[in-house]
């Protein structure tokens, strides 16, 4: 059975969906949750699912090999970034070629790159007068939001949308499609 590590820093709603999905589908196992924020709610979610957690400092992430070592020890097949904001060090990307997946809350290549995360993305989409937005699920390389696309899902930007109302619609897309897309690439 394929073994997944999920990286998350925030509230972890997507991480929770992933945990629920694979708990029920049994098609893969999430065996590790990597987090860079002490006290993040996602750490408790992982514990509730009996998933081991690794809490990282910036120093341990960028200046030691603790992450790569842990991933290798745990025989991780796929890394899934679900709201993990730090740029991955090049040696980590090299150790897992085409085996790291990210979800971005817009239709890349638009509205991506450094600083384009969370509400910043939805503010920019509304300000640009876009007629549609959505999500991009993609492989990760050494640059923010630039790896090969795996799937995109779209939703309209409606007249009168605020960044908040758009964020909610985009999040629904994330929750509806992320886990199944991850599952589909496990068999690639
Ligand atoms: C999501 O919008 C995802 O696209 C982005 O970070 C956000 C994480 O949200 N990469 P959550 O913590 O899963 O609720």
C-alpha cells in the first residue's frame, strides 16, 4: 500500500479531508503529518486519526536533513502539500521527483508565486475582474507554483463576489476534488 506524508501549516481543512478520504477508501495510508506551526489545529486532527506528526522549525527544515531522513525512514511514496507555505529546499524536491503534489486556490499560471496564498489570491482574482477561478493541483518543483499541472477545476466569479465569498466557493472545489485527484496519481 502506498504511503503518504501530508505537509500542512494552517487550519488544515484539506488535510482533514485527505485523512478522512484515505481512512475510508483504504487505497493508501497517510503515515505522517509534517507541520511548521506549533499549536496548529491540523496537529490535533492528525492525532485524532492516529497519524504521527513531525513539527519543524525553520532551522530544522532548511539546515538539517531531518525531513528527508524521516520521509525515507517511513518509506514515503508521495508527499502532499495541503496549505504548506514554506518553499521546499531543492534537495527535498530532488529526493522526490514528481512525487510531491500541491494544491493552489486559483487557476495557475495566473495568481501564483511568492506571496500568493490564502486570501491574497482571492483578493487579486476579484480585483482583476476575472470571470472564473478555481484550483490547480500540480507537481512541485523548486519554484513556487510552477510544476507540471495534474488537474484544474473551475468555478465562476460572480458579480458582487468578495474575496471571502469567492474563497468559500474555491474551498468547496478543493474539498470535492483534492483527495480523489491524489488517489488517481498514486496509480500512475
Ligand atoms: C488552501 O486554499 C490550499 O489551496 C492552499 O492553502 C489552503 C489551505 O487551507 N495551498 P486549509 O488549511 O486546508 O483549510
